[in-house]
């Protein structure tokens, strides 16, 4: 912002608006000119995570905190936000929040590799321009002003004379008819699930519920309640049948009712809970994991989140270091120290991490750095190597299966060897699903610590932390024998849980691992080939129908990637329509095929997708040339 020796004649509100449009544009993957000041953030394609990022960006930029809920309801357009900030900021001439030089924003994207690549390219280009600008101006961004608390946000926002309330998404009458029809039919058809959602909204606080909430079709924003699952299908409380491609978020590699499951459950029911004493088969289960994956030692927890938490703690204990590095676009569960994102504004000096959700204190991420998949990141890692306890990475990102990381993994392996850092693979999704030995075996790169979950429990709650003795020994001090004078020697930390090695979970895991051992890598290979064929058939539909969606996959995991020119509305409606056509996909939209899916199930998926495309096109959706001339990065949701 101009200093007051040389005042900028543009009214401050206009300058704020221009800055907001630039910032929001980058956050959304758009150019500044493409952000309409009167269109609501939601209509532009934001979900709550993006709004949270917007709220944090605004605070970083202007020093004013705006709860993201307000961005949804009250101060919900760039114009209203500019009014609000102009009112809340101290008068010009007093120390004020600077409108700092524009710097690029890193947006986490889900799916849509081509959109992502474009976005990264745009950002790199922007960064180059900015660096040139900064060099030319010889100045760095001014420090942020102290935080202010918004006073009466509601009053301020609504009192704005220049406010024009947006109408949310604006549909043509044809589109509106389509949306109304879908809402009417789907809510009638799944009335039981809808009733459950409404009846228990108050007693049951459920973080999944708001995930895809949209005003425009809120009448169908509820989860389908399942009554029964069998093979690759589920039946909801209204008796509707669906082919399930959510498959327990990837946990149900063997489907809803693997043959080995009932025997394990019966065995457990006969013998009671047995919590407390050592589980008689935990050792055997550990041995099976060792055999399949090549890890040295294994420990059991209840979830992937706990496994990652434990792995980070073990790495920190064994190295005596605190810092960890991770990568953008990853998900490692909901442990504070890994719910991190890169800051929106480049800061002088070192990479940092910011909380990816409210309620996570910034100091929890003090020793965390979030890096881009960029060559510079290797230099950063090399520089910080001696301070790094762990480099944490999803060796295949579930939301971007097309992202090829093999070479990076090899480079990270070499780097971690040089610096004594733990290379930590989060294989909660890829473990056992992609190969009996997971990505380690597929790519031929050995990690120091690995986390598993999901598939190995065949639907039971499980987390596994495994790896080299050097790190795993921090759990129990290391191995020793009754027969000599050996004793635990390694420094120990604490990772404990009431339900660790739960007898029921161990019984099911043993059965799943035994099945995996018997069937060998052919199981994953064949399932991967079946998925590839499904993906080919789906992509043929999109090509034939000239629809800008493509499906990407890695082994039996697949993701519908929406072209950046489609609207967020297309993305959401696609999955609602697919549900009406008898295919169930969860809110984060990562899909899986299981060994239980039959050819008839696969045919049903193809048929349902074709129907969905035809219905949506007839309703005026899935058309990249329609209503809005500017693109919206739907895939960024
Ligand atoms: N790591 C990865 C890569 C994941 O995908 C997930 C969950 N999807 C987790 C960790 C957390 O696992 P959980 O939900 O079992 O806590």
C-alpha cells in the first residue's frame, strides 16, 4: 500500500477490493480479473476448507480476523468483505495493516491433475513476476499489523451502502428445473436417511455432515444411512440398493462381507473381550506383516491417525530432533502436528506450516514444514536435514493418484540416509491395496518407518506403525532375551492405548493377512487391471459425450478429476445424480474397487455414470462453455 508521503489517490476500499480479488483469485486458482466482486465465495466454488484458508489469508494480509462462517453467510462476497475491512481497519495514516505485495498462494487440490498442474504453473509464473517486482522495488513485504477483533461483524457487513447481496449460484431456468427435480426425487427416494439426519442432528454432532453442504440443494445434503452391506453393494434404510465405490474409505479391500470375516467374528464372540493381558495372536499378526512388507518390527494401534502420531513420535525420540517435513496436498489423519498446510504468503526465510483446521494452535506446528513438490524443496530438505527427525510422505497421494512420485522417493531415501532422518511412508491407504508390500515393494524404496491401516483390518479399526529397529525400538527399548544378560538399551517414549491389539481386530487382521499371503501379488495386480478397464470405459463415456471429466487411477484407487472449466456445482451434482442412479460415493470422492465387486457391479457403475452424464447435460450442466465465462477450479475442493 502507498505510504502517506505519496498517497495513492484510489479510495482505500477499492485498493482493498483489488487486493482481495487478487488473493481470492489465487486461492481459487483464478486470475484477479476473473473474480467477480458480487459473487459469493461459495458460488465461486469454495468449501469450508477453502473458506478457512481465505479467513487465515485475510488475517495474515490485513491483521483482521474474520470467522470463516461469516464468509459463508454475512460477509460473503469480495465487495462485502472490502466494505467490512475498510470499516474495520484503522484510518489511513495510522499504523495499518499493509496491503502487502502480492505473493502466490499454494492451494491444496483434490483430483484434477491437469488443473493442478495449470495452477502450479500459474503460481510459478506469478512468483517469478513477483520476485522480479520485488527486486526492482528493492523492498520486502511490510510486517503484518497487530490482530484486531471484529466488532459487530454482522452489523458492519449488513450496513454497507455499497453491498449488493448475491443470489448464490445463479442457474438458468433449465438448470433450476433439473436441480429441483433431482432434489425432489432423491429426497423422496432416500426419505429414511434424510429423516435420520434431521431427527438426530442435535444429539449427534457429526463432522462429516457439513462436508458438502450447499444452500442450493441443502435438501439432499445428508449421508445415506446403510442397513446392510454385502460384497460390493450396500442397501440403505429405505431399501435402495447401491454399488458401493466408497468401500469404507478404502478399508474394504475384500468387500463388505469377506468369507473369512464371519469365522473370525464367531471365534471372537465365543471367547469374550480379553482386553488387558497379552493378545495371543498379536505376535503372529506382526510376523505376517513383516513377511509381506519386509519391515523389521511392528506395533498395533486403532487408527491411521494414531499410527502417524506414533511414527512421528518414534522418529523424534530416536533422532533426538523435533522438526518434521511434509508435503502439500497430503492427508495424514487428524493428529495436530500433521494437520498442516503451507502458508498462503511466502515468508522471507524458511518454510513454515499453518494449522489446516480451527482449534489447532499454531505452536503445535512450530517444528513442521510443509513443502511443495518442487525441485527447490529438495534443497530445503538438504539444508534442514541435520535438524529433521522425519520426512513424512504419502508415497502415492490418494487424491492425486496420477502424481508420479517414484523418483522423488528415491531422492528422499538418499537424502535421509545422508542426514540420519527417518523416511516415513504413510501407507494407510496404499498398504496391502497396491501390493502385498505396498509402495515400498512396488517402487523398490525402503522407508525407515511405515504406517498402515484400512485394508489390513478388512473393516476393523486398525493402525499399524512398523519399520526399522533403529526407530521402532523407541517403543520398547529394543529386543533382549531371557537366556542371557541382554536388556533393553534404546531410549523409550510412550505410545499406549486401551484398545491396542484388540482381540477382535487381531483376529480379523490375521485372517486378512493370511488371505493376502495366499493370493500373492496377483490379487492386487488383477484388481488393478479390472480397475484400469473400468477407468478406460468411464473415460470413453466422457470423451464420447465431450464432457471435461477424466478418471485417474492407481491400482484399485480411482478419482474423478473435473476440468478446471467446470463449476463446483457440476462436481457436487454429479455425485448426487450418481447416487440416484445407484452408485454410492462419499464426500471426499476418492473411489475404490474391491475384490468383491463383480462384473455386474462394474457394468452398473459404467451404466450409472453414462446416465448421469446424459441427465446432467440435459439439465444444462457439465458444459464448459455455459453461463460463466471464467473458469472455476472445481477440482480444488
Ligand atoms: N494417512 C492417510 C494417508 C490417510 O488416507 C488417512 C485416512 N484416510 C489417515 C492417515 C488417517 O487414518 P484414520 O482415518 O484411520 O485415522
